[in-house]
C-alpha cells in the first residue's frame, strides 16, 4: 500500500513516520508513506497556495491550482482521494478496514478556512474524526493513516486488531497483566484457570458489559443473540 499525505506542514510528520509501529511497517515494506509538500505544486512565485474568499469572510481558502496539479501528478488508476474535513462522514473502524484494502490513498490536509469547493470534485471520500474543528487536517490525517496501517497484513498480529473495540460492534473486553494481585486488586480468576472456553465466554460477556455501560448507542444497531440478551437483562438488574 502507498499513502500520500498532502500538507502545507511536512515537518509535522517527522515523528509520525519515524516512530514505533509506523516506522517498522515502512522499513519492512508493508506500506509506503510519502509526505507531499503542497507548496511544491503551486505556480505562484511566492509559493502561495491560498487566497481570500469570494463574498467576503474571515481567513483564507486553499486555491484550486496547486491541489488539482498535485492530485493529477500523484493519482494512479487505482487511487482513492480522501479529504480531511469536519463536513465529512464520521470515521469508523469499519471504514479503516475498507481503506486498508486499497492500494493507493491520497489524503488532503486542509488548513486555514478550508478548501475551494471545486476541489471536492477530485475527492472520493470526505472524512471527519468527529464533531469538532482542528487548526488543520495534519493531526487528523495521522490518525487515519495509523488506523489503516495497523490493519495491513503483517504489520501487527491479526488477533490484535480483530479483538479491538468496534471491530465486532462492541467495545474491547478488559485486559490484565502481571502481577496477579496489585494493591489488593486481583485479576479475575477465570483468566488464570487455563480453560480457554470459559475465558472466551468471559471475554465476550465483559465486552458486552463494557459496551452496555459505556457506549449503549453502539447496541442500537447490534443484533443480540439469545445469550447476549440474557446478559443484558442481568446487567440491567445490577444497575
């Protein structure tokens, strides 16, 4: 997979591409990440990429020419273009799985007052992290890229992301490590008894419990099994 991130501030990504799992994924050729300076594509002699908005208003708007030329230069037959914008569809884990199957992604990072509306004609997906506004799309693009890269085969163990929160519609079950007792707080006995069937049932139930109490909205579109429905009733009776 190749990910091109188009930005006005390439220096912001130095730590991102040179740290932890992302760095190893790049070094092991699981993914190619290119940080593209939008200013390199402007025809303005002063490297200007923005201008004042028609109709008036505060701030500056990114102009068409550098973005159009940049995308045209980077785009291939199988390329998908993502625009980071608070007007986009809220990003979900299932979208990350969808993007991880692609071979080439261009991520456009907005800044200032956003993009000239005509730039949207280049875009396949408009993506938002949530109902809030950032100073630019750079930090949001790092989140998107990170969520995609970790799902690429070989980057991390498959089991690690298959049990992630949201992957199956529920939050992830509780995790524990050594020591078994710390300041009087004990690891649940079931996790220490070696019975894999009981452990699997416990994990499933606790995943449902966390979701019920922390993110009940996720259950609105979740199809409960008969056993899960019984567990929900049990949770309700203990509230």
